[in-house]
C-alpha cells in the first residue's frame, strides 16, 4: 500500500493553491449526502438540529497528525477514525449519536488529494452510523494538521456514567486489549454503540466507560472510593499475542469496560450477551475489592501505567 | 502591559512538567464553578446536558496561536475570545447558548501560568453568559496551540438563517466595522446575543449572519440569487478612523448584518432598536438590488475582498 502523503510536494496540489472559499466548496462536495442542506447542514452560522430525545450528550475529540495517525494510516481511515473516536464516547454512556461538526486547522501545504480522501472516509463513516456532518470551520495552522470533531448525541433511556460501582462488583471488558497500534486496531475498530446501548438497559450493569488510554489508567475512573480492582492476568482478553503489560497500558482499545453488581446472575448476563452479540467477546477480568483486600495473585496496578499524552 | 509568554522557558513551568492527569486536574480547578459536577460537567466520556427547548443549535470554532491571537493578547482575553467567537455564531441565528466543550491541542512547552490564565478567562466569560464548560479533551500537538470549542445552543422561537433576503430589502449592520486587529476589538468585542434574539422576534427581519471574515466576503452569503448589494461608503459605520476598505475587508468584526423587508417601516424598527439597545449603533448601509441595477455611486463589491484564511 502506498499511502497518499499528507503534505503536497507542489503548490498546485496544496490547500493554499485553492484558498478557503474553494476549499469549503470542495469539502461540501466530498462530504456530499453526509451533510443535509443548510440550516440543518453545512452553510450557516450554526447548524440547526432537532432537540435530543431524553437527555442530550456532548463530546469532543481531535485527530492530530503524528499523535492519532501517521503515514501508515490511509486518509480514508484517518477520517473514519476521527468520527469513531467520538462515537466510542457516546457508546460509553449507552447513547445514540445525532450530529457532528468538524473544525479543521491545517497547514497550507496539506495535499488536496489527501484531504479529499480524508473527508470521504469521514463521510462514509458518518453515513454508516447515520450521523450527519452538520457544520464546521477551516483555519490555518502552521506545520500541522488537527481535525476536531464535536458530537451531539442523546439517551432516551438510562445513561451509564463512570460512577456507581461498589466493592464486590464484577469487572467486564468487551473485545480484546493491547497492541492497538501494532495491529491497526486503533483505526480499524468498530465503536461499541449497539453494545453500549444494550448494556445501559441491563439493570445489573452499574457503571461504564471506554478504554482509550489503557485499562490500567482508565480503570481508575471506574473504581469506587475505598476499593481497588483485583484483575488477573490470565483472564485478560489479549489481542493478537499482546502481553499482559500491553493489554494494560497500550491504549486506543476503544472497548467498553463496565461493572456488574456483585449479586448479578453472571451466567444470565453472559448468555444474553452472546445471543445479542455472538461475534463480540465479553470477558470478566476481575472485580472491585476493598482496598487492602487485593489478593496476592492479582495484578499490582501500581506496576502499570496507561498512556500519558503530554510526557 | 507585559503579557505572559505562551511558551515556558523552563521545563518546570511547562505542561510537560506535570503530565496529562495533573494537567486535567488543574484545568478543572481553573474552570471551577463554570463546570458542573459530572456527568453534567467535565469528568465522564460525554457530558450529559438537558435537551434543547425548541430546536438545537451546534457550532464549532477554534482559537489558534498566530492566527486568532498572539503575544499582544493576554491569556485571559484569549480564553474569553475562544468562547465569544462561538457565541457570535449563536447570536447570528437569534439563539441562546447552552453548553460548551473544549478540545485542547498543545505543545508540551506551553506555560502552565499562561494556560491557567487562559482557562480563567474562558471560565469568567462562561459564567457571564451562563454557558457551562461541560467537557473536553487534552492532546499533544508539536509546536503550536489550538483550542477548539464546540457550543450547543437552542432557539425556542424563530431562527434567522442566511437565506430569505429579496431584492429590494434593506441591509443593516450593528456596531462598527474595520480595524478590528489594530484596535483590539477582535478580542474585546461583546457577542451580540441579546441583539440577535431581539432581531429574530422582528417580523420584518428576513435573514442574518455575523460578520467575521469582512463584510465584502460575508455579505455574499446573505445576497439573494439574481441580486447584488448596493452599499454606500458614506453610510458604513467606521470603527476608529477605519477606511471604507478596512470596514469592508478587515474581518473579525463579530457584528450582525441582516436584511429587512423592502416594505418595512424602517423608522419604527430603528426607534424600537434604540429603546432596546441605546448604546449599540444600528446602521442601514444599503439594500439588495437586482443584479445589473447597482447604482453607479455604490461600492463596487468586486474591488473588495474579505479575509482569506488559507492564502
């Protein structure tokens, strides 16, 4: 695979060669039917969207060159990843995505051919999930490429937050963990929207989040006060020969981790899951225990660190 | 005024010196009461917000170092500007702002002292307009600083879009135009939220937008098919000795431009405006006429260009 380069070697193929107005017209063409007509879509000061059913959700995540993608990722996959990162956040609350806006900050040397593929990848993903791209902005940024997508969603039923776990609760994770960068999972993943909505309807599920910075780091936010996770290396669902350390620390898994009440009928939960999602693994990886009561054979959480963005 | 520098000269005072987790804790402290507790505020996968009354609005705008601010703008003013740019878009539809999320992409050398002031400026503006900062993201970006804010709003009554003007309609603008950079107006401006909402309730007002890229360029989007704006230099409200060219082209005015029906009782509109906004100028700057019927003494629009972001 020869990936298209992000930066154009000639002025002719670059964003600068067409200027802002023509670029915005091109973006609208690349996005096509993924954006409705204004004011419901791109073209007015704000996008007009229908109000959320139930409660509204709002999230924002960027895609940055050199951080979230590089030359090994095709522009279409990069565009899709920008939306999927945000969809994963909606999934983590058990919600439904409604509408997205995209702010692009980019160097004038960015290649038009690359950008066309990027938007086509974004638009395709947006159609697949029925999330219209309703607006955005384009601005100049010297030497880099940052696309930031904000996603509005809704949750008509129960919302699963990160709070609510108790000592004794079981800890579950969807899919597999680790080696996300090495395997391309970091852009190939499917956001767990159906799974998240399903879990929000299960009364025994207490709290949920997505695993994006590595389980070791993210699990902190799910851990109730006065408790600690007792995880067992042998129980972790490892992706493609990942080590326990890679599963704990690599990040960009975009899987769901959730807690289920200690008294839950685990066999019933797991059986219902298998009927609903026969192709998606669900693994109990341990439970929350009272601090100080972590069994000696459990993983020592202090030995693992998740991804730190700014070091 | 000695402005705080964006980049720290020592590792000790930089974002890198504290890492992501501590930085996010600091940001939550700097934002303070401008963010409610999670899941309504910062701290979960998505923010949970109440559904829009009427219709929802969604917009996104970045603040980029070297483009939207530089060393002459204090970090507090830069933080306020990030929100105000987006508020101006909500104002341009006649809507109300509801909740904001902020994605920060920044170099590890960014100064913590600068960033603290930036967030305090943002939080102050957010409290003034009662727009909670409900979530966000922090990521690494080599060599630069990009803050992107997405703003959800609502409009329970009429929404004013850019469409709906007809040949014969009068063209009005709020405030003054030109020399926004030279005078500091580009960060000192007040978003025209009350004015926009008031105008949306006036039946004679047909279409509206905000002036951000220069009147010459922006007015295109308000101009009906088969018509052209007939503007008169002597009628333009000039800011602090701005020339007609500066008023037409400078950009970053963040004023409202709107059309009023040709048959409107202009004196009544202007009198009601003066009662509602005694300190804000409202100026009729011309009207839309049929293409080819532009009077010879009107400004030749082709002679003026607005701000082009990518050239």
